[in-house]
């Protein structure tokens, strides 16, 4: 009988962005790979793609339809393992898989960042926290990607569930590395960026959680400090037009530039000097890891995910949420002290190696093997 594994996520783009190496790994080990998600985007390393009309809002009646679609797949296909991702899709998966688990299917939930955390809204705590604690009893292993989430779910979750801490889902280090000064300036020449500019980059979707507005306001309040500095906003999203209008109204276009969603984001990092993030909360922050692999120190908000990556004053700086003064102070510190900058850059590269894809896959494959009929050889 063909061995089957199912990956579940709310949208196909999530699978494409994070889980293709893991699907490839399963195929290499003789598994038929299935994916259940919304969206019609074709995915590689997938034998069967099931369309499920997942909705992200926890308050939608659409969940009943998605549950019915997903349960039909689970009841008919006989998966050896289900691994689910994204909050609402994972809630529905664990409920729909109750009978499948009774027949021997194992279920792993990879939590890319719980919605309940220190500083989260009361609404998030009241809704998501009790659901996750309850559903831990319907899960074989919950995998967290930061220490705060891991410690909380391990101490409060069901004793019937196992708990694991993973160093993120991994960044492919072959694509992200520090280049020489000559190559850096050549990249700038090709892309029309003056080599004397101190270049900051924020790669993030234009959504409220990423808090680009804070950076715009910080620059406006400290305009004179940003002479000779350029900030690239890389990405796309629903708030892009609103944020572009804010920059126009404040006449900050010479400082803040929207460069769109980039397929050459590795080159943007390699030609930049500093990574920044004003995000309100992150499960980890893989864009920051990519930047650090390219030798960029990072200035980012104090957050459970950022704290997993950034050691304050060692490989970057952490500033308090919405603290303009600290944000600007740490940027100036990296810009004006070349000796400190080189130390921060070297430590950024050293730290980022912990989150390289091969290490994450090795750790995750050990988790898989607890529940599968895969020989216990070392992952290569």
C-alpha cells in the first residue's frame, strides 16, 4: 500500500513559501505527498492537491464548508501522517482528523506563532488560547518555532501530546551570503543606488501587523537624522497605496522608497547595510535571518520571535514597540561606528547559521521519524 502524507495550510502560497523542501523530502523517502489548501496555484513535489475553501477569519460560517471538504479527504485517503499549518486550518484539521487518528493516523501541528503571546489583545487570549489548549489533546506533536510559545504550550497543553522546539522552518543559505565591498557596490551601480548611501531594508507584507506606519512617522519626526540614509520597503499588500500616500504627504520620497515584491531580494540584502523591522509580533522572522546571513545587523522591535534571533548589542538591536527615539538611536549607532558595525555584522552571520534550512530539516525529520516507518538514518 502506498504510504501517504498530507500537508494542510489555509492557502497554497504558504505551502510554496515554507514547505516545498519538506514535501520533496517525503517523496525521496517513498511517500505519496498530498496537500489540502485554498487556491489553485500548482505546487511542485505534490502528488495530489485537494482544494479546501479555508477562511482565515475565526468568525466565518465558511468553516463548516471547509470542515466538510477536509473531513471527506481525511476519511477516504488513509494518511499515515498529517502535518498542519496556519491557525484556523489547523483547528479544522484536528477536529476533522479525530476518526482518522483513531484508525492510526498521526498528526503534527507546526505553530508558526500563536496568536496569544505576551502583549497580545484580550480578545486573542480569550479566543485562541482555550482552543489551542483543548486541541492539544487531539494532536500527537505540537512544534513551536520560538521559546515563548514552546514553554507555554508545553506547560499548559495536554499530557497526551508531545512538544518540540524547532529553529524555524529554515532558510536556504546557498542564496543568502555576504558579498565583498566591490560586489556590493557593483550591485548598487546596476540598481541605481549611490554607494555612499546608508541603505536600510524592510521586507514585509503591507499589513497592519508589520507596522510600516511607525517607520514613516519616525522618519518624519527625525528627518534631519536621515540625511544620507535610504529606506527600501520591499513587498506588497493591501495597505501599500495608503502607505505610499503617507510618504507623499510628508515629502519623504527621497528617503523611503517602495521597491515592490522582489524576486531578487537576496541582491537587495547584499547591497544594503542594515535590516529593520517594526512588526508588532512575529513567530520568528525569517526575513531577518536572510538579512543576517548577508551580513546585515538588524534593528527590530522587542518581540518573542525577534528575541529568538537578535541578541541586543551583539548582532543587532531591539527597540521597544513604538519608541521612535530608540529606533533612531540604534540606526545611528550602526551607521556611525564602523568598528561596532563590523562586529555586529560578523555576529549576525554566526547567529543566522542556526536557522539554516539543513539544520531545520534535520530537526524536523527527527520529529517525523517518531511517527513514521522511515529508517533512523541521519538526514543528509
